[in-house]
C-alpha cells in the first residue's frame, strides 16, 4: 500500500485533499513540510501532498523545499476551501469569545470574526485548533476549520462557509522520488521546472526571449533567494505545454544557454479547474 504524507493533523485541508485523490492509500500526518519532503525523498513507495498556493492569499511558502529536495511533481489538485466555525456540541455563536485557527484561515474569515466581535488566536494549523477546542471542553472557544475536522474531533458546525469570498481554492502538488510523466497526447499539460541564471546583466530578460519567440505561455515565474544570500536567486516556473512539444523544447534550450542550474520538476496534466 502506498503511503501519502501530509503536513498537519487529521482533519486538515491537506488530509481532505488526500482523501479525495487517494482512495486506498495509507495517509500519514507530519509535523512540518520539511518532514514530508524528507520522508518522500527516502522512500520510493511514498508520495506527499503539499499546498503550494491559495487563490486569495497567494503562496504558502514551500518553494525552498522544492528547490532543496527536487522531488518529481506527478499532478496538481485544486481543493475547494470552505471554512466553518466549529465548537462543542450545543454551543451558540453568542457563547463564543475566542476563535482559533491558522493565520490564513483567520484572515480569510475576517468579516465574520469582526461582525461577531470574536478574539483571534493564531495557531499552527486549522485541524490542530479544532483538536484543541475539543479538548478544552470550553464553550467560549471555537475553531475555524474543515467539516472533516468537525467529524474527526466530534465538534459541531455552528456556522458553515464563513469565509469572506466564496470559490476559494488551494492548489496542491502531489510529489515523490520516482520520475514519471504522461505521454505527450492531445491534452493540456503543465511543465514545471526551476532554474538559476548565470550572473550577468539582463540575464532574466535574455533568458525569457525563447518563450516569446516560440509562443509558449508561462503561467508562473517566481524568484527566491538562495539560502543565506540576497544576491543569488533561483526561479520556479510553470509553462503551458508538454516537454516533448517542439515549441517547449526550443524555449527550454534557449533558456539553458543562460543558466548555471536547470532542473525539470515534472510534467503533468493541467487540472480541469484551471480553465474555469
């Protein structure tokens, strides 16, 4: 049986996403993202499911681990994020004074929190907050978390869908040690890669010319400082297309002339939600 590692505790959105994708796998929680990457880098029979970015609040901040471990990306998955106010059974909104959750979840539900004059408390994750509330046995405390967290920790959903904006999505990446990519066919693909440029003036401008000339669309281009430095950067990039497509190959060959480090992270089918 394959092992799937996620960061957080049972009931987390990563756990919810893992259950949606992997029906028969053994799903195992890790304390940190680093622990997830480390376990997958040592075990061929395991994969990790990692949140990469959120439609509203942007990057989750795992790019340095992608750069460090260079695991292969097998697929992307967009998980709908629906935040719920969870409390002990029988709790009313008027009973609640304190609300606990991950910082991003609190900011995504700020209107509801303000309108009910709740005091925010930032915690490491949403599901851990739900677990904590279930243990306190205190009706003045509530958590913002998934419906799976309510089920996992025997809490009641006091109010559903309390997020400021509906249609919030988190993009998850499924990654692992073994290299695998789909055959080039008549589908929409993403090629994901990282690169570090040679140190010379206008290097980035020159390196991207090949994509423009060949009509290849970059959907993501982000720079990150290398560890312990502010003058050496690597870039994380996604493009529309399969690496075996001639246009993509020509673009990447052009890019390669300007790089001192280049690494393909994965080729995978684009999630159907992308087009919506």
